[in-house]
C-alpha cells in the first residue's frame, strides 16, 4: 500500500478587524454633511435660490410685524438716525460748513452705510441664530447669510424711494446719473455678502462677537465720511498721508461717495478723493475680493456649522 503523507499547512494569520472608516468605504457610505466641491456647492445654492428669496422676504415681513406702524419703520429708522446725526454733526458741531446740499449728503451716507452695517450684523448671527434650522435640515449653509443680505437689500429699496423724495424736496433735480445707483449698490451688495459670510463663519464659533460688532461698526461709520466730507476734513486736521489713503479707500466710504456722485448734482467729480474711474475700480475690487474670497472662506468650513 502506498501511504500518502499530508503536508502540514501554514495557518493563516487572523485579519485585523476593519475600523469604522474602512467599513463605511467598503459599503459605499459617505460622511453626513460632508463639504461638497466648490462647483457643486454653487449648484446647490442656485437650486435653492427660491428658498433664499422666500426666506429673505419672510424675514423682512416679520421684522416689524409687532409694531403698529409695521413696515413704515423700514423707512423711519434710517430717517430718524439721519435726523439725529444732522442735529449733532450738522447743527452743533458744524460739519455741514462748506458742503452744499448737506441734508441729501447726510441722508445718502446714512442709508448707504446702514445697508452695510445691517448686513454685517445679520451675517454675524446667521448661523448661531439659526442653529435649529442648521441642525435639522441639510442645505448649503451659505443660503442663510446670503438671504439675510438680500433682506437688507430689499429694505434698502424702501429707503432709496424715500431718499428720492428727500432729494426732490431739497431741490436736487433728477438726472441720468441716478441710474448709476444700480451698479453701485450691486457692487456694494456683493461686498456686503462676502463680508457677511466671513462674519457668519466667525460668529458660528464665537457667539460673543455679535455683542462686539455694534461698537466696531460705529467706529467704522465715523471713519467713512457719513456725516462729513473726508476730502475736506482730513487735510484741515493734518492727518498723515497713509491714514488719508486708508480712509479714502475704505470700502464703505467708496460706495457712499459713488452713490452721492450719482444722486447729488453738487457732489461732482471734484468731491471724490480720486477720479471717477479709480473710484469705480476700487468699488469693483472690494466687491470681487470680499465677495469671492468671503464665499470661499465660508465654504471651507461648511461641514463644521451647527456642530459642537
């Protein structure tokens, strides 16, 4: 008989158990609320454009729903602010000296700066003030600060209608240059939205920032020539050249000057710190830098909003 000898087999070492990430990849699972690519994120925002518009309109309607005068406060609030500034700066401090059409000059500055101020404040609370919505539903989080900036743009349109009446009452004639307000405000809206996105990301991690921002914005307002002419006041007080350049290129001051140049006949090119073309270039530059840069910076932290 032939005897068959079995060759002993080498035992197979036990495989290490897969961790959670490997198991998820094996079964085709993906991370919940993972950040999409930038093009995909833009497509998601565009797909929700109707939600953004409806959310902005609903917030605007509800803003003064408890007040007896209702939506009238959309116009009354900036008008009352302008009246207070006129009393203090125009009459008591005399900053109106040497400025033709000071009331239209002042009201225009107040309305335009309020647009930026309100957008920044709303953006700071965009995520931290809507945590229930952020944690309950999956949607691109940039929808919230964009919608809130759109709300402020809608409110500005009411203010601009009141501003047109004020200009006519003070003898400022309507001209074709009034149409330049549209591109100026469009660029300001892009700038405001980018800045609101930056503040939304910062505010989502530091809620106390919302308490600090009113003081920062008040300082910014005083540095933006809302109540006085930067070009006339700074040389009179011996402000250094580098500080003058910073204040004159300040984005809020740039947009205020462009709207004043478009609306007020006496505010001609000689009142601008730089030429008309240079001012439009500055406005476009600020809109692109903050609009695009703020959007990308917000998108990079998309998966972190609402956590912790």
